[in-house]
C-alpha cells in the first residue's frame, strides 16, 4: 500500500492543524504550551518517519526484482473520466521515484527532528510543523504520481507550501515579500510546464507515463511526429524546471527564500522543492534523448547558471545567502548532466547534494542559533572552540561540496565532469571546472571566516555562544556520516577496485531501469583518460581550497586589498550582478505603473460611471419628491391630467 507513504505526512498535518495549531488543545483540552510543542513535534516527525520506513521497505522489495520488473503501481480510483480519456489517481514506486522518496522522507525526518530544537521558542510551533508535513506530502505526490496531472498537483502543492514556509514570519514585511516573490516567480515557470503537459496530451492522446513514454519509444509512432514538436515539449517542460529548480533567468526567488526558518531552507534547498525540476526532467528523459536542440539549450543554461551563482556566492557575507547561491550553482551541475544525457549522474549528484547541503544549512542554523540570530560571517570567527560539533560537521559538508576525495561530492561531481568531457561539450566542461574552483573557494571562505582565526564576535554576544542541543547536533552528525559515505553507492567502474568496490556503479545499475533512452553518445577524441579527468576535478578543488586558505587564514588582509583593486567587479558580484535591479526596472516598475494607471481609470471612469448613475437617480428622486405634497386634491388633479394625456395619445395613434 504505497499510498500510505503519502498519507502519513497528511495525517500528521491534519492532527497538528486541527488539534494544536487551531488552539483546540489549549482551549478545550486544558493543555499547556510546553506539552503542545512536544506532542506536535513528535506527531510531525513520527509521520515522516513512518513514510521513510515504508519507503525503505518497498525499496528493499524492488531490489529483489529484475530491473525490468522494478515497478509497483497502485490505482486508487478514476480521477477524471471523460469518454475514452481517463486519468487515474494512481501512484508508482519504481527505481527513480523510490530514490526520491528515500531522500525526501529520511532527510525530511532529520530536518523535522532538528526543527524541534531550532523552533522551540516560536509561538507558532504547531503551525510550522503543520506546514512542514504539508510540504512533504505534496513533494511525495509529485514524485510518486503516475501521470502528469498528478505530478502537477504535487508541483503546485509544493509551491503553495513553500510560500507558507518562506513567509512563515509574515509579520516582517521583508519575509512576507520573499514568500510572495517565490510564489510569483514559480508561477512563470509553472505556466510553461502546464503548456508542455497540454502539448504531450495533444500529441500522445494520454497523460499516463506508461502510455506516453511507450509511444515515444515507438519508431513507427514517432516517425509521424515532427522533431520540432518533441523539442517544444522538452523546452516547455524545462521552463517549469527552470522556475522550480532556480535556473537562469528564474533563479532570483531562491536566495530570497532564506527569509524562512533555517530548517525550511534546508528542506527546500536540499531534499525537496528545488530537486523537483531535475526529477521531472529525468522522468521525461525520453523527450530530451530525442532532441539534441533541447539538450544543448539545457546544458548551456545550466552551465551559465552554475558559474553565475558561484561568482555571486564568493562575495556574499550572509552565511545563508552563500549557501543559497551554492544551491543554485549545484543545481546547474545536475542540469548539465541531464542536458548531456547522463541522467544517472545528475540524479546521483541530486542524492549526494541532499546529504551535504542539508548538513551545511542545518550547520548554518546551528551557528545562527549560537550567535543569537546573527548571520553575518564578518561578525564571527573563532567559533570552533565554542561550538565544536557544529564546526567539525560543517567542515565535512564544506569538503564534500568542494569535491575532496573520497567524500560524496567528489564521486558525483566527477561523474558529471567526465560526462561533459566524454560527450564533446568542451566549453561547458571548462565552465564546470572553473565552477569547481569557485565552489571550493567560497565554501572554505565561509568555514574559515566563521570557525577559524581571530574572533570578531561583538562583546555583547560572546557570553551567549553555546553548542546547540542534541536534537540539532545529532542530525548534523548523521548527515556528516552520509556526506562521507554517501558517494560510495556510485563509485565509477574505473575507480571500483581502488576504493574496494569490485562491482560496477551500484547507483547507475539500479536507477538505469527508469531511463528509457541514453542519448549520451561519445563525441570527439579522448585526450585524457578517466583518471586524468578525475585529476582535473581534484586539482580544481585543491586550487580553490589553497586560495581560500591563503586569503582568509594566512593573509586575512589580502581580500580587502583585492576588492579595492577590482572594485567595480567586486561590487557587481556583491550586488548579484544587479539582476534583481534589472528585473525591477524591466518588469516590476512597468507593471506597477500600468497597475497605477489602471487603478486611476477604474476610479475615474468605471467608478465614475457607476457613481454618476447613482447621482442622477438620486437627483431625480429628490425632484419627484417635491410632487409628494400629501394633498388629495393635487393627486386627483395629476391623475386626471395623466389620464387625459394617455387618452390623447391613444386617439392620435389610432388616427395614424
């Protein structure tokens, strides 16, 4: 009964929403605030844990099956019956969706546990956990749904839940605006996504995965479908992914999403919302495998996104903003892999990224918790002695995302770089390699400025610094272990024996059952072998680490001097290349002006016309009111005059 994987978080949200968030517990049951927090946190976390256990159980069941049989489908009822066309409310648990379900539920569970400590002081504690469960519920619908309409329900539900969580502290105008920004920008991408679904239905006369992909694999059927149509489907779906997974030009909502509580940032950036686009495109790999044009567009935008976001992250001082732009950049890697047809490599990086990015965000939350909500890394330094568990786990996450051998990020990132090179995308490979250097540089910068060197903590805060409670540090330690060991499920064949794996890439062997076509044909000549390519990746990470160590530890005065020497470039990076200002000038201000003029038209013409009619009727009523004298003789006279007029008109009319 795979539907229970989805229902458990929904049940948790209903219990928390009706019993605790509504105030029923305190008003009717006489419960206190402390018991409410304890029970609501346990209910929400327990619901996600049950989903995680059930996902694991069915994952083990799939492992025992042959690759071609790794699919469990459960139909609940016919959702949309319309003649010969029907859409069922059904769910599918296969190689691809099972990986996503495991990531969502287990990482989500750790974030729920962490939240119990992080949010304990918040008055809207129960409401927070209600929203968190709703988020997980819709994300599971998205990945387990067996047709495009059901995926779209989850897609939009995740957008709604993200709006509620990003703007959770809506009393703050800036945080409320961030929630609205995320919601609006995602609607732009969603418009392209739903157009892609409509085009799929028009061409394939179905929205069920098995039927659509079955026809897409049929040469006889596809022979009658123009290549431009398949490219159109791929690009429209990609527009949806660009919005949800924060690629250029719709990435601007994600850094602002830091306005929500830090565990929300971890959930959105690591395990759920932003990975939805990568999952959707991997699920629809059959379209991209048959459209080189769509693939080139995807990989080019992804490469530009990766290096653009990295160039912004390198100058930011808000610890969460750095991680936000890091997420945008790492998503670029995932989409580069998907763009060249290396779908399993992209999904592998999705999984490893969930480990180390959740660790980094939760580690940042632990720092913010210790620093009494301070997020500026310029006001930190030397915190390793005060919060050692947070420091050690954050360092592990930093080295993992930098690509240090043999941590999780090394294996997945190396696979993507190798795929770019092997398949002839040389320019994109160079861009990805430069991004490796920048990633190691800005992440080591964050670690060193936060945890090492001389303390720059204001005196008023020093005495309050303390390590986080176990409810926060235990998830950090678990994620640190996953960031170290998580990459070993995808050890490449040529590295297998070196790291003790005699078998092939286990991750690729399992997930490949969900990949219909592999368009990743090797192009060009091999100037470098696999080990040499891995050497380039490691060298790039090492270069970034060395530069960061020199600038921010050995010679900490150097960054300011460099910033002054290249002041225009530094300021452009610090101001995020003025993209938000550009969007404000091109889109926001013109729409605000049009809305203002429309408001004036509405008030002046529309309201004026309505008010004018009312005024005329009012004046007429006042005029006629004078005839109401109350004198019977006047009424009789007027009646006689009226009768005479009517009689005259009738006689004249008959005469004609």
